[in-house]
C-alpha cells in the first residue's frame, strides 16, 4: 500500500492543495440538488477541472520557456 501511495504522491504541497480543492468542488457539485443548483453545480465542476489541470499546465509552461 505504501508503494502505491508513493507512485501517486503529489510533487509538492501546492499541487496537493489544488487537487484537494478540485475534489471538494466535485463533491459539492455531486451533492447539490434542485433545479436552481444545476447552474451552480456546473460551475463547481468547471472550477474543479481548472484546479485539477492547473499544476500540469504550469509545469509544462515552465519547462517549455526555460
């Protein structure tokens, strides 16, 4: 189990926090109900996706322009 956690460990604390924020957004979107919450849950899904992809984009741009 420990070796599995090492394979999927985040590179640094900021990446871990962004992925945690994405997870929170996804959970809140999944738990929101009702007709008025549909727009809000779609926004949370979009925000979660942005938080999830941001570290990879940042690292790629940093490597490309060094």
